[in-house]
């Protein structure tokens, strides 16, 4: 158990101007950057320019806001988890209910932004990678709504363990291409999507699902996901009249966490805590905790913390949650860890399963296995803060997609 | 030393022909076989050798090089094996330019200085890192340059004028022209477009230009050798390694390199 008791920073004068990051080279300190094949460089540079133009165009923001409200269902509610709070006997626990979004997770916030941008850039074909299938479903959904064909790369292992989402994507008109290379999971799906992109440079937009990839993706995805933290910050100020003591979220690639954290970065009294997937335990080889159990390296276009061997080969990640099953993490998280502005800990498969069941019985909410990892750490943080404290947790996805996995883990057979 | 590269390209220019650049994966399927295969490729007429080192996530490679990398990794071979093979080849072949090619992370893992020192010690002449564009290559490029090794830059069908300026600023050894927008070994390159692209690049640089991606057969090699300073063949050779028992892999690769070398040597004669 790590020590969460210190506020950041010890010397407030050292606080960077958060809005300035990433820098012009796409760097968050030593992390981030643009490590892609030369063929893709002109594409990422033009994406950066197109995004800067879109951001400055009120019509783009208006269109985005309209879809977020009427199609996604934003703002998502802020919910006081009263029985869970009573159970843990500590700080008040609030959930940001991003699992109530259309398609059941936070992923659609980003897909909407990127695919609207793709349309604006005149791209006519959307590709995406997916692990659990949530980003694939969200991409397929927005592509359908905006009338663009969508191809989703998904590891063959994930295709097998996430059949309902595969079918959902097909119902939405997307083509799901199973990837058999490597370990046949999320990182391999991402490799295959990059191979598609480098082959179809003229017409294709690569819609990346997390705050990874080459610059400008980590910035782009963060900006589109920051709606979570902006809403939550205003909602909690409105509800309880002050900021939370802790804002916490699960971290795989880290898009829901950065979406929650970013609007709180300048509020240095708010401690930011990310929870990674410890799988069978950090002491084993079977986990997905890049920040707490990895080291810096270069993968999928950016420099960040990775699970890797001594020789720089990427190790396979493991988590019960397919959405956290990734050997890297967004570069901004790597930076926030390094400068100490955010803290990162982990929860095992078993702890996530127990937290899932507790939340289901006490709050009548089936959380996805991803936020169940954050739920697994919320109790001890709440107790440490005491009854006067406030914990804000992003409930970034709903658990319907996970019922088969959970039944399996609990030794029950579903028809 | 990249001086070997300059000498080789100058000699071939005097001969009036292009270089045959052979790419093979280090450690595929094991160190001894891949050493024998590379040795065979040199003896069969490869003018420059690209020694690939495997990476678990080769996002710019097609199925052939992916599988070669998987075979090498399965035998426990990575960047250290590739450096050892380079060193051994250098002892046997003092003149041939040796280029190391792969992805950034194993290099990043060693650190630019340590990597450059080991690359120099292994007798390498240049390095290609496919996911290290000019924006990110300074630490490795400068560490290599200090020891006389070239960081080889790439130009592609998506390279426009301003981008070419960026690529040429700091380019050394030769320029690698990626003839198709795509992964290695997937599609055949189109000679007409490639020739026009090379003409445009030549107007901007004196560096030799080697053309690769999408060249599989002696016929195709001859076609591109008509106008490029070098022709890279990779996936076809790597496929030959995997096409039968390991013991006969050097024969298979030697035969194919022989045919490719003949094609390149006679390309400008007819």
C-alpha cells in the first residue's frame, strides 16, 4: 500500500503552467513525441494543424457540444454513493457516471471529437483498434452516425473473449478484422491499425482510443475526454461547495483518467490517483501496470512507461479487464508520475472482482471491470481521508460487457 | 565507418551500376543459421547488407518480416544477437557496408551513447530506425556521427518539398526511398512514380538513393536498378530463409541473391 498522505507540490512555486503541455514537439517532459514511420510523419503533422484549426472554430465546438448533449447524453450525472460511503466508513464517495453515456463508457467522447475532425479533414474511411471492444463500439457508432465506413482491428484472443461487442460492431455496420500476430491482443491490434494507416494514407483517419500514439493524439484524446473533469469539477463545486480531496480513476492507456485529472491539475490541493491493473500481482509477470511495474521506452509512437524486457522487447500485459490489458500508458501520465503531480497504484484481478460485487450489491450498479480497479482502492483512500473528506471517482464504463468474464471467474456457467 | 558506404557507392558508380542491398533478419531462425545465411548473401553478390534486428511490435512491417522477427525472438535473439552477428561478419568481410535496421525501443533501452559505441565496435556503417523520424533522432544520430556511423534517413511517397528539406538536413550515408506507402513486402512498387520521385530528390541532394519496399524479383530489381543507386530486397530473402529446413537456408538465399545480383549488374547494359 502506497502513501497517499502528501499533497502536491511541496513547493507550489514549482507548478508548471498546465495548459502549456505538451510542448511544440509533443513532449510532456521527457515523454511523448512522434516516433512513427516517415510515411506517417506528414499525416500526423497535418492532423496537428487540422486540430488547431478546428479548436479555433466555434462551429466545430458547437457541433461537438450538440452531439455530446443530444447523442451521448452529457452531462453525465455526479452521484453520491451513499451506501458504499457508509460501508467504508470514511470520506464521501462520489461517482462521475460516464458509464451512463451512449454506448456505455467514456470512449464515445473521444470518438465523436476525432471522427468529426476526420470529416472536417475530408477523410472518408475510419480505422480503429480495440481491446475490450468499447472503443471499437464507440468508433463504429459515431462512424455510422456520420456516414463513414469503419474498420476495427481487434486481437483474435479479444474477438473470442468479447463476442457480444464484436457482434455489436457488426450490427453498427463496422468490419471487425481479427489480428493474429503477436499475442493477438490490444497492442497487436494497434500495430495492425498502424499498418493499415501507412498503407492507406490518402483517405484514412486513424481514430486512436486512448491517450497514446504519436503527438498530437495524446493531446487530442485528452482534450476530448477532459469534458469528464470539467463537468465533474463544476458539479461537485455546485453540490458540496468545494473541490474533492482526491480524484481517482483506473488507468490502462489512461484516457478516462486523464479526462478526469486534467481539469484538476491546477487545483494542487486535489490529489490525483490512478489505479493500474495488477493482474495476478505486481510480483508476477502477469500484470498490466506500466507505471508501477514498468520502465520508460518507446512504443506506438511515443516515449512512455512500458512493460518490457531488459533488451527492450515488449512484454505481454495481463489483466482480467481487456480494457486495461495494454503494456504501455499515455505519456502525460508518465510525466505526471515523474513530477509527482499524480500518484499511481494498482489493484489485482481478484480485488477488482470483489469491488465489482460490492458495488453491484450496495449501489445497484454493475461497473465495468476497468473502473472496478479504481473501486478496489477507493475504500482505503476514503478511510484515510476520514469522514470530512471527499473522493471523486470516475465510473467510466458499465459492466454489461463483462458478465461472461465475471461468471467465468466466479465459476458459473452462463448459457 | 560510413566511409565504407561512400567508397562502395563511388566504386559502383564507376562501374555504372546500382548496389544490391540485401536485408536479412538477425537470429532467424537461430544465430548460426542467420550468420551462415548473411555470409552466403555477401558471397553471392550483395553489395550492402542490412542486418535486421527483431522487435515484438514491428508496426511498419508486413507478414514476412514479422514472421522472421517472431522466429528470431522465439530463439531468444534481439539486438545483442544482431550486434554479435555484425561483429562476426565484419571480421570476415572487411569491405562490405553493414547497416543495422530495426525499431527504436531496443536502442532506447541501451541509451544512445552505449548503443553507438557497440554499433561502432561491431563494425557497422549505418543504422536505420524505422520509427525514429528526424524530429526524434538527434541523440542517436549525433552519437553515431561522433563515431563515423551514418543515421540513414528515409523519404517516402508522402514526402513533399518542405518535408524533404527536413529529412535532408542531417541525412548521411545514403537516402532510403520507401517506394510504396505501406508495410514491407506487401505491394509491388510502381517504377514510373518511383523514378519521378527519385528525380525530384536528386535535384536536392548528392547522397546516393537506395530504393526499397516492394521489390521482390530479379526482374523488378533490374527495373529499379536502371535509375536508383541501390535496390533493397528484404521480404523475398526473408521468405527464402523460412521456406525450408534451416540447414539449406544459406543455399536458398544464396541462389536468390545470385539472381538478384545478376539482374542488378546487367540492368543498365540493355
